C-alpha cells in the first residue's frame, strides 16, 4: 500500500492533462480572434474585435498559469517523496531545472502574445463603398444563389481590383432598397447578371434587368451575363433576348476563372 503522502500524483496528472487541453482550446480561440481582427474590413467594429482579442489573450495566460501551478503542485509532492527516499538532492536539482524551463517557455509565449497584440492592422482599398462615384460592376442576382456562388464571385472580383455594387456590401440598415438599386444601376458601368432559375422568379432581379436593358438601349454594351445552374433551352423559354449574348457558365468555369474574365472585360472596355 502506498504511503498517504504519495497518494494524489495520478490525480494531479489527470488534472494537468485536462488543463493542458484547456490551454490548447484557449490558444485556438485566441488564434481565431487574431485572424478575425487581421481580416476585418472597415465596416467591422474594430474596438469590439480588439476587446475580444484582449479577453482571449487573458484566457490563454490564465490557462497557462493554471497548468504551471498544477505542475508545481505535483513537483512538490514528488519532491517530498524523493526527499524521504533519496535525500532529495538530485530531485531538487531536477525541479529547479524544470521550473527554469517552464519559466523560459512562458516568457517566450508571453512575448509572442505581445507581438500579436501590437500587430498593426491595415485594410485593403475598399472597392464596395462608392460615396457617389461610379462603380465598375452592378451585380444582379437572386438571393438563393448568394451562398453557393455570388458571394465568392463578388469577393474574387474585389480581389482583382474591380469595384462592385453588391447588395450585401452596399446596403445599410434603413436604406431604401429601390433608391439604392437605382443609384447602383445608374452609377455602374456594367451589369453582371447571374442568370438562374431563381433569377427569373424574382421581381427585384427583373427590375434590375429592365434598368440594365434601358441603359443598353442607348447603344452601350452594359450587360455581362453568367449562366448559373441553368441551360440554354431554359433561358430561351424565359428570356429569348438574352440567349444571343455571349455568357460565361459556372458549370464549366471556376469562380476564379469567371472573375478573371469579367475583370478583363471591365478593365479593357
């Protein structure tokens, strides 16, 4: 039977493993907070993101201190046992070395946290906020196509330097939808229409298409069509006038390829 003083070491090991897992979780949360702050756009609440980052940083530091405290507690228990068995001299030197190693590790990690905390944040040029200036592209689409295609296409176009009018970026709470769309249509050089089954079922998309057709009637090439999950025969039935326009197809082109070709058409117009 173990001496009473020796009991509890296995229990401490379990607690240490649990606390180490907690450290990993807190570090992952902290890294996500850093990534979110670095990738923030001008419309995000930067103060709120910084505050969240600070909170995650404190959680990481607290979790690491808990691990260090529990390891120190285990070390003391082992030291008491070894002191009785071996006089404690060898173990004492090991404990000192272990504590020095832990302190060095915490110091290094603390420096890393400080560097991340003070990392400067820069924003890319905002190509979605127009402030009365003309944009390159008005994106007309059905909301059903936003998640699987349109959102990623808009983001890729912005990366390639095309200024876009895209409802998710251009509309703010309280805005008049009709006035905002009219403004976007009038101030955009081209209209990128995402033709899909849902597109032809929506009143707003038909309103936007009519506005783009009216601009094109003045003799300028305005409409840039994209076929998304729809066939030529289906478009022929729904809008025969759009079939003869050269279009890109999401079934045969990646989002990057479509964005690249659209950007080329816009920049070379």
